[in-house]
């Protein structure tokens, strides 16, 4: 790693954010943009990609001035936990519903953390499940089951 990069974690997260953000903007260029009042299919990926690229640029710039810890080795166990939590979420959405799927997502992915404690993570998981239900199902009216067909509710 070059000596002018003082914070490798900020540097590589900035590179990833910048690359993903620019990819979203480039892909969004193939669609009609629209306006804030009448958004076209390119509006959301372009705006989100721009914000992500800006955050990536800030993170890259910050990596040149602020000291940080070196990157540790990749933990395959933690990577597998996070990926499997997303797969479990997708699998559980229809049968168990949004509420249970969000709780499982938070608990399984949270187990990858060194700071995992059952009660605090369960509290956060229940709060996020309730918030997700209020926003997506009740507020936005998305056709997601709160509790799926497995519960006959």
C-alpha cells in the first residue's frame, strides 16, 4: 500500500463506494431521467449513485489525511453469516413474513460482530422489524405479508 494512504479502510471503502456509485450513474444514463415531480426510471439510480460516489470521494480524500488501522484478514465465517442472512431473508419473506424475516436478518448478520449480545441485538431486531412494517407495509402499502402463510394470520 502506498505510503500516502494513511487509512486503508477508508481508502478501500471509498473505492468501492465510488465504483458502485459511478456504475449506477452510467447504467442510469440509458433511461429517461424525468424530474423530481415526475421521476423517470433513471432518477433514483442516478441520484443514489451520485450520492454514493460523493461519499466514496469523501472517504477517499479522508484516507489521505486521517490515520487509521490496517485492514485485517477476511473472515470467511463472518462473510458467510452476512451473505446467508440475506439469503434467509429472501427465503423467509413469503412464508414467515416481513416481521420475522427482518428479525432473522438482523440476528444472523449481527452474530458476525464481536460485540454481539443476544438481548440488545434482539431489541434492535424487533425495533427494525416494527419500523419496516410501519414504513413499507402500512405507510407505503407495499404488498408484503407482515406474517406469512406459515402463521395463518
